[in-house]
C-alpha cells in the first residue's frame, strides 16, 4: 500500500487507511475507535457496512452500524476463527450481535458453516462466498514459456517439479510435506520441490532438507518474490502441493488449479471443497508421510494423469471461482441485502 493515508486505487475506489501511524499495544484500540468514528462521520456516503475481519473494531463498529440503520455484512476469513471468537468475552459479544444484526455472514467452506451454526448464527443468514482467482493471469503455460523460465532460473528441463506457494510457517504442515516428498525422491530422483515464499520456519526447513539429503537439484527455497512472478513459477511446475492441517479457502491452491496443475493436498474440508480426490488431484491425511509419498509417486510417474487432473482443475476454477463468478455472487448478495432493507 502507498505510504499515504488516503488514495484512489486502480479501479477508482477511494481508500482510507485508519491509524496509519499507530504502533504498539494501543494500535487495536485506536483502530477500533477510528472505525466507529468513520462509520458515523461518513454515514451519508455509504449504504452497506462490510466487515472483513474480527477484532476489537468489530465490537465498536457493529453497534454504530446498527444505530445508523445500515445493513451489515461480514466475511469470516478462515476455518477455526469462529471457535476462537467463542473463547473471549468480546468475541462472544460480536457473535451475538452478528446473529441479531447481520444481514449476511459470508463463509468459505462447509466446515465453517458447521462452526457458525454451532455458535448460534442462524443458517438463513449464512452465505457461501469463495475467494476469487484471476483465470487470465493464472493460466496454463505455453511450451516455450516453461523452457524459458526454467532455463533462466536454473531448473533442469528434465525435472518433474512440485511447487508450494505461501508462508513458510508451522501451520502450513511443511515438515510433513518435505518428509513425504523426500521419501518419493528415493524412487523418482529427478523430482524437484520448489517453495515460493518466506517465513519464520525457513531456517528449520532448510536444515530439515539437509537432514533428508535433499540436494540443490531436488529442493529450491525461492523466498519472497514479486506477485507478478508467481504465475510464472506455477507455469514452470508440474504439480501443486499444500498439506496444511487447516485452511479457509486457499488462494494459492486456486491459483495452482487455474494454472492447470494437478495437486497433492491435505484431506481437510477447505481443500475437499476445491479438489475431488482422483479428479482434480489427490487428497491425503495432512500428517501421513507415507500417504504423501504415494500421492507424489502417482503424479510424478504419470504425465497423462497430471494433464487430465490439471485440465479438470482449471475447468473447476473457471466455472466456480473466477473473478467474474465471484463478482456475480457479491452482486446477488448485496442486491438481496438492499432489497430486504
């Protein structure tokens, strides 16, 4: 984001950063007060209040929006967030107010619906709203693109490449991913795993790679890259992998699907929503190294299987999760909210 308090984004939408200079333990409180004041001050300039994340700002913003008679919608950004909210007094209050006042609460997967209903949110107010993917930017590669990108980045042309894109941290299940992949390389030594992204677990993972005897030709830690480079890394790969124990709806997995990649993913609700086992990819228990090994071996060993699953994955991404499809859902939801008002 630009280092200014207010600007207009490329789509012509005015944006204002609240508490731009706040730091330390008071930041959340200042932000919550700013949210409440902004809702009141600008009340004649908007029709719907859309909360994206939980927090103290939700506790201050909900009553103000209610007092102003503004329709309220909320999108909860991941699995497990609602149970965490139940564990605090402020979170329980926010859930109670959402149950009473919200017109719609948007969720990412069926597991989140179960969490919401168990926490007292009425089923009629819940609305499935996936994250979108740009299926023009994230697309399958042309043959010359693959060869060019691999040559430029030192990836052997004969390598069969699996790719992970995301934060390198413990909640992503990367230890089991590396162990399962390392087991597969005993039978497919030309396989390579590329990790695009950075995070607090990188040093630990690099040490684990050495312990597992994964050489430079079998694993590459690319680190943080510019966003425009991510599609190229995906196009230069043969399959996508994500073995995290918990997700909301993985944008990285969607981007891999849109890029025409088959995948090896953890068997969790968020991933089952995207991947039908043996159709768009292979699902395995997130903590089962042997199952991960077997899935990697199946896909590394069959270009035809990867191609068939990758084509099915891209079709699903276009039909259900492309930007145009998600925009249609937002328009439908917001029209319903305004009509009910």
